């Protein structure tokens, strides 16, 4: 997306993020599948990450982000908007997420924290 079409400034914040690729089934002993990655930049309504595997565009995934200065992990829901190869051999993919306004997420806290960093 061109910078002119962006509604919110992207901040170059690198932090640890966790993406839930597969949720554990209710009543089952099997565990889910998490992917640990790094954010490259964040905004009020999105984030870009560098990951070890390709993500499915359009997938809606649970994301945990450890923002600097945050009191604990922020839990969000995000839609994969794009996923492209990166130049990093260990993390060969980059993906962009649109943060969704989901119930039981930390979206309000996220927007407040990013807005404070944006000023």
C-alpha cells in the first residue's frame, strides 16, 4: 500500500510477537501451534512482522505482542493482508497484518499505546 493511502503513521518498533497458527481444540489434550517472530513496524491499525514461514493471506489469527513499555503482552486479532519473501535466510517471509476490532482483545490498549508513541 502506498504511504499516501495509509491512515496511520508506521513506527519502526522491533519487538517480539507470537502468532497462533493453530488453536488447541476444546477438550483435547493436543496443543496449538505458535510462531514466534519480530515486528518490523507497527501502527494503530496494523503491524508488519518477519516470520519463518509463509502465512495465508486472508487468515485471521490471534497475535500477542510484547511492546516496549507495555505492562505484559497485548493480545490482538489480525488479518494477514499480504505475505512476501524477505532477504533474511532465518526469517524468509514478511507479512502485514490489519489489526481487527475484536471482542476480548487488547485493541483499545494497543491504540492508546501506539498513539502515545506517535506524538
